[in-house]
């Protein structure tokens, strides 16, 4: 946990908040006798911390950007794929408290679990300190994405991928839904993009459209 705090650039005063942020429901359910609670409530709060921090940054640093573009850009910066990149920076998967089933089922690499844990961390920092400190951590983890040229708004990764592929004749792109998990009101979709029948990228999101964009984004990175 000390290594995680170093990567966050924040040291917790109340370490139970950090423990809770790292605790998945599968672990909490198996450890009821210990009184352990999971990170779901923190994740709910952390989602708002993330959205506020990004919205404030865009408003302050892009004074000429229209509201519509700010809304789209914020959505891209706070999407599940963005959160998964933050989790990778923190090596968060190995720090999670998962139940036996979640661990054996690949939970440490599952996008939805990692994304929820990152949001829970933001809420834990807020509760342990204040919004300014939480905002600082959010922006530090988003640093590379925030430095990109956003003057033209959010890029349509699917269109960009299609244009790249069309530079060579006879190429065929298709998207395949791998899974749709979770309750109806909170599903997570996983999509694979195929080039001439071969997988070149995969992504997940809270909608099929968002998952396709994430898959196209990964494919662009590989093909370029």
C-alpha cells in the first residue's frame, strides 16, 4: 500500500478508507465475519469527484471551447477505458482485495472492477482530506490525456480507424460483441474489432457504442 500511495502522491491518514476503496464486493461477501465493506458506495461518490475535476479543468483551460465539445471531451476523459489506463499507472490490479471467485475469474484485469476501484480511490481521498487534494490526484493521473490537442474536440476513433484501413484496398472491418455483463441498469459491454477477420483491438464500456469506440482506439494504437 505504501507503493500505491507513492504513485498516487497522497498518504492516507485514515487507512481504512484506502482498504475499503480496494475491496471488491466478492471479497467483502466472503469476509462478512470481519465486518469488511466493499467499495461500491465510494465508487458512487468517486464518479462525481472525477466528473467535477475534469469539468473544472476543461472550463478553466479551454475558455473558447463550446459547451457541446466540453461535454463530449469530458465523457471521453472519464470513460471506463480512461480509468483502466489510470489503474495501469497505479498497478492497481495487484492491490485489490478480491474474493476467491473474483480472483480466479480474472478480476484483477477486468476493466469494470479496475475502473470502479479507481473512482473509489478518488472518493477515499476526498473523505480523507478535501476536494482540492482529490482533484490534484485526478489531474495527475490524467496528465498525459489532458496534454493532448483537444482543439478539434473528441476524436471519433471508429471513423479514424475506418479511414486508416481504407488507405489499402480490400480491407474489411467488423465489430463483435464479446460479452454484456451486469444488471440491466448498469451493464458493461466488451467488444472486439476485427480486421479481415483477425482481432486487432478490444475495449469495454457502459454501452455497446462506448465499447466499440474503446476497441477502435486500441486498434488505432496497434496499427499505427
